[in-house]
C-alpha cells in the first residue's frame, strides 16, 4: 500500500476539505517510525560494539558463547515484554546475532575436525531452530545453505573473486530436489503463519538443485568416497576405481528439469521465472564451454539471440491476439 504525505492545513486553506475531515484524517494517520528505527539501529550497533570489545578483551570461545546466549535471551525477552513494533528491529537484530554466534561457536569447536558432517548438521539445526522460533527468513535461508555443506556444497571468497563449489552434484540434486518438493507440498497444508518460511526454504533448496546441475554440467560427478581420504591420495588410482557420471547427463537433464518446472508452475511465478533464468545461464555456459569466446562465435551467438528474441516477440504477439 502506498503512503501519501499531505498538508492538512493547506488543504483546509484551499477549501478542499473541512475541519472535521482534517481531524478524521489526522486520527487515522500512520505514525512516523523513523525515530524508532534510529533508536533500534543505534541499540544494535551498540550491542555489536560491546560484543566486539568483549571478545577482543577476552578472546576465547567461552566469551563468544556467553555473548551469543545473552543475545538470544535478550531477543526473546524483548519479544515477550515488548510485543509491539517499537523494538521489533532490535529483537530481530539480537536474534540474528545470537543464533549466528551459536553457529560460529560450533564451527569454532570443530575447527580442526577432518570430517565436517557433524558440525554442519549441528549448525543446520541451530539455524533452523532460530528461524522457526524467531520467524526469521534470513536464518531459514542460512539453515538450508548450511545443510548443503553436509554434501560438500558452499561458497568461497578471495580478492575480487567469489566462487561456488558443489563436490557431490548427484547427491545434492536428489536431496535438495526431494526437500524442495516436500516443502512445497507441505506449504499447502500448514497455517498462514508458517507458509512464508516454508516457501523460503523450498526456494533456497531449488537454487541449490540448479547450482548442482550447473557444476555437474561442466565437470560431471565422481561417485564414491572423496579421494583425499583414501590411502596415499593417489588421484589416478582413485579415478580408475570410482564411477563417473559424465557431463552430458547433467547438460541434458538440467534443461529437461527446468522445462518441466516451467510447464507445471504458474507463469510469472517464482519457480517459472527462476527456471527461465537458469535455462538462460545453462545455454550461455554451454555455448562458450563448447565454442569458446572467439569473434565468430560471438557473432553467431549474437545473431542467434536476435533471432530468438524476434521469434519470441512474434509468438507472444500471436498468443495475445488469440
């Protein structure tokens, strides 16, 4: 709903409304929340500064754990004692700080662990519990992404670069495809209060499915245990004894999957639009992966795109006239 600012005194002076109408409008005016937002943000920044100072003074895991528990308790206390909207931003900020702090503490405890499955599962449970308890969409997204780490899916950042890695594309597609399907099915059977979080989790799982297809379409997938944990870390011997799913399986299966999603979902909806975007990404990736970035490939690719655009425009025009 749009918010409109009006000058009641000027409207009265111009004779457009009377005094009674002006009082009625003023009684139904939406209060200005900018000052309250400033107070909430100032309190959040203050809490962050206190936490950073405490960790700097006593740099150990116990300090971080104590601060995380304090933040979660404070968020819950504010939510119960001040249920209105005045401190809603502060409660949400403390909930994020506390839940992420607890997840960070778990990661700290398992920093040197060779197998990251257990910490990834614990972090997933913590973030998921925080998302459900505090109704946080951001934490729900992080919980699904943390579950991806169980199967070797994640991101990395270094100077001016950002990377995506999926170590087990096949398993990732199966697990998160089933998760997305189950969550979308559950969404139609639960109350309105939980539909938003369920939909967000399903959409995040759908993204991970597409990321796995993307990586698989470039390098395929090696099924079996990770070569890094084998005896001697012999790469050649490991490849000779490990079943390999070729890139073509993913390159063909991905557009089939995306077209099926586009046909079975509402036109213009999230799934339909996202499937269209990933279909374009797949076509772009495979084109340059196959032909390379040469002048003649760019020329042919540009002509092909222009032809597709003209054909799509004519098809849309014909559909609209029927």
